[in-house]
């Protein structure tokens, strides 16, 4: 096979880059197609605020006129400054099962990274910690979530054959919704509320949520996620961008915010009814009927609830605030008819986060991996 690698240089080519995954996984029952519009916006320098401090290049692999792979190279300068490193990232990587193609794609990103003065390549990663990250290495027979990616089992062997090694893993849990709140959670919750004079906010007005708590939630996210792998403090423009993205489409009854006596946010839990099957039906498009499937998933019957964002102030971690969050959310989950929750990716070594599932029936059913290589 004569592999030709072309750099994406216009909107038409970016469309091909984004849409390749739709054909690549056309017959796969576990793949969740992201919305094409959202993917295009991610690479739009006029819309995505990450381009204040990030650079990117995208490549498409061709066999004659047929697309057989793609990859993006990324430089996050704020992350490199924070961690004092010269690191490039690769992401949005897809390829058919041919090592000539995967090698050609990754080699192209390596060359680009070296030309920028970098000495290490990691991935799969996005621009930030809130983008898709990690190569699926366990759970190929499990349906994904809207905030994760799917890949075929052969991907890891291709990446390892190119000299990469494991850098970090994320694990995911299927958590069964109990019939009632665990007794220990109830006891801990009452103690925590009284001891720290905490109040649980149950939003009922979207405008008030956005105006009064949107900024505070993401300010807390910056604090709570500060030490996580690959995380860089969100800029104000990013916060504005994510407030609209995350808080503009959620069900208010699946949100809980914990505040102290001065109305400072010290914990939050944002859950969203699973959009996985709706996105499969939409096939990457909101129109003409994709939005109908999405609305049904959000508003009507749904067995699955995705835990999108959960954060607790560092001063309150390991003090029972997580138990308080889920003591407040579980009755709502039961009322809404959810059977189980998807944790979404959690760092393998993050024992604090995984400890919050201790009193629930759960199964660790997926695992994702980021790799690193000196270049």
C-alpha cells in the first residue's frame, strides 16, 4: 500500500478529517459518534479559546483517494510551562489495521513536534483535560459515553510497536443505582452539613444557575483538578466557553451544588442522562432529526445517567462532602428511573475519587491509556 499523508489546510479537508470516524466505525455497535458540528468547532480558532495557548496540525492518510487514517498533533504551551517540559501530544487518531499507516501518521506528528523543539510525545490526548483522551484497552464490548472515544483493540499494539510505553491509565465504573441511600452516607451527610454549616443547592432556574454559580463551579474545578494528569488551569475565556457547553444543556434536577455559609461553592455534581444511544441514532448530525433523539434522551425515559463533572474543594476532600453530594442525588436518580451510572474516566491512582463508590455495587468495565515516547 502506498500511503500518502496530507496536512489539513482548508475547511473541506477538515470536514473529511472529522467525518472519517463515521465510516471507520460504521458497523460498530459500541462506537458513539460525536456531533460533527462540535468536532469542527473544536478545531475552529475563532470559536475554541484553547488557541490562545495551543497549536495544532492535522494529517489525513490516503490510499489513492481513500482515507485510511487521521491524526492531530498538539502543543499546549501553558501545560508545558506549568510542568516545565517540552511535550507534544497526539490525538484524534484513527487508522485501519495496517502498521504502515499508523507508523506514517505518528511519524509525521513526531517530525512536526521536533520542528517545534519538543522532545517527548504523549497521547492520545486532546488540547485540554476536558477533551477526549486515552486509548481504550479494556471494555471493547461496552458502549461508550458521549465524553469518551472508542477505538478498535488493535490500536494499542500499533502504538506500542512504535516505541511508546504506558504513561497513565484511566478506569471507568458501571455503578448500579441502589434502591435507597446507603445508611453510612446518610449519617456522614448529616454530620458534614452540621460540622461545616453547608447547604445543598438544587437548581430550578437555569438563568440563575448560570449567573450565580456558573463561574464559581469552574473556579472550583480549577482548584479541585489542579494536580490531575495533564490538567492546566482554565482561562476565563475557556470558563465562559464551558459554562455554555456544560451548563446550557443539562437537566437541572441532576445537578447539586454545595455551598458554605458565605455561598462559596465547595462541591458540585453534574450528571446528564446518557446521550450514547441518541448520538448513535443521530449519526453525528443534529439536523434534521438528531436533535429529536437528543431531546428524548434528556427529557424522557433513560436507564443510564452519566456523571459528567464532580468536584470538591481541596480543603473539604476526604471529609464526607462526596457522600453528601450522592446522598442528595441518589433519590433523584431513583425517581427518574436510572438503573446505573457511568463514572466516566478516573485516573487509576486517584484513590480519593474511586473511594466514593465504596458503598455501591459497581463494576470496573473500561480502561483507557495514554502513552509516552522520547523523540
